[in-house]
C-alpha cells in the first residue's frame, strides 16, 4: 500500500484565496478552478465580470494539468509544433496555457486552472495559488 497526499478543503480555500487576491490586485476578471489528481472539481471561483465561458475553461485547464501531470501549456506547444494528433486526446479539452499541476514529493495531488485574461496572466494567477499552498505547507516540500 502506498500513502499519498491529498488536497483538503482548507488547501483548496488557500489556493482560491491567494489566486483571487492576485487577480483582483491586477483587476483581472477570471475564473479559478481547483481539481484533485483525477481532474475532479474541488473548488471554483468566478470573479465579478468574468466571462461565462471562463467557468467552463478554467476547470478544463485544471483537469488537463492534473490528468496529464504537467502544465496545460505543454500540450498547446506540442500542437503548435505540428502534433495535431493531440487534438484527439480523450478527455483533455483545456490544452492551452493556464493549467498548473500541484506537486508534492514528485506526485501530482491536484491542479489549478485559470481563465479570463492573457494566458500568461492566467498562469500567474494559478502560480499564486500554488505558491500560497507551498507557503502554508513548507514541511511538505511542495
């Protein structure tokens, strides 16, 4: 048997609060999603003014990062380099920048997806959430 880390409700709230603070500090109307390691939605926060479509895209970016065990932008880069077969990957519908896995001791335990502004800004917001979790759990070696 293997013991593994899992995101708790408190962890999800930490991620969402920090990501929200980063987005609001810049005036960015985004949606922030947090999933578990299987891409199942644990938390969603759609800020005032965020487009309705972002409520669909943010969870998909997070799901892609969780299931793929890597940043969602890496799929986009692969497709842009000509690997069009990636477009037929089952379940992965958020293969664009803005999805970031949450990694503890080399294992993906969840992911954060952000949608609503420039892709690199979406990623900044996601990083803020992950960094806040890292700060609150220094002993985990996040």
